């Protein structure tokens, strides 16, 4: 049996602008919440001995220049490397605006999908292939899903995509597509990011927004 975790949109060290206007708001505690949530995610992966982790975009929070954010993320990836857990991730719209994501060197257990075109990556020692494409820049009005390759026979196929799908209240439109676009690929699981709320679009096949982390 294959076991994996699907995460998305941790927005590490998000500045959470506007907190200061609320008297008594625990600003530092709230701003540290993204790191604590991500540490918990990594700990869960280790404790459950998952086969791999997929991250569907927006690790960072835009043009955030504090390199301690990147070093924190790298440190968590090292924890997973030491536990023998590979990570597969794509850049979301906020990552595309991030200086950190362009300069940070990640450990060898992390595979970052191309931003130029959709590509496929087989998971070593497992009958799994992951298809993905990251955002090359922040604004992506085109339908990326149409260019994803068809499912590979004899493998469990996972699609990794940062998308607004058909649109959700409070979220900008990025890489829009329909449920039918995803179904047509024949994948067993679509790991989606961008919408900050857990939502299961379908169970056959699985089409899932992970929410935040």
C-alpha cells in the first residue's frame, strides 16, 4: 500500500498584515503559527512513515526577503531527507514572486517541477508517477491542466496543480480549469493548491484541495 501526504499553501512567515490594529492581538504568536503548522506536518510524515510528500504550491508568501524563511524550509526538508522521505513540489503564484524560491538550494530528496511545461517524475521503488508544473510568474490566466500528459498505464498517477479550478469566493483566478479537464487525464489523484480550505471535489478520482498545509 502506498501512503503519502498532500499539503499546500503553508505561506511560511506570512506577515499577516493588519494584526497591529487589533489591541491585544498576539501578533508574534500568530505570525509563528505557519512555522509550527509546517513542523507538525513534517513530524506527522515522519511518524506515519509516509512514502512521500507532495506540496501543491505557495510554500512562501510572495516577495518576502527574510532568508531565515528559506533556511527554515530547507531545515524541514533535511528532516524528511534523514527519514528517507522524498518531497515533490510545484511553485504557486506566491512562490513565483519570491526571491527566496529562486536562490535557495534544497536537499537532494526534494524535486521541484519545471515552470516551463508539465513534466512527469516516477517515485523510486513505488509504482507511482507524479505529473506537475509550477508557476513561472505570478499571473497565470491559462489552463495548465490541458497540457498535462495522459496517465501512464500500470502506475498510480498523481497530478500536482496550483489552480483556482472554476473559481472560489475570495480567491483570485489562477490556472483555471474544470473538473472534466482533470478527469480526462485518467489520474488516480489530483493534489490541488491555492484554495485555503480543505475541499474534496471528487472521490472517483480523488480531486482534493488540501487547504493550508
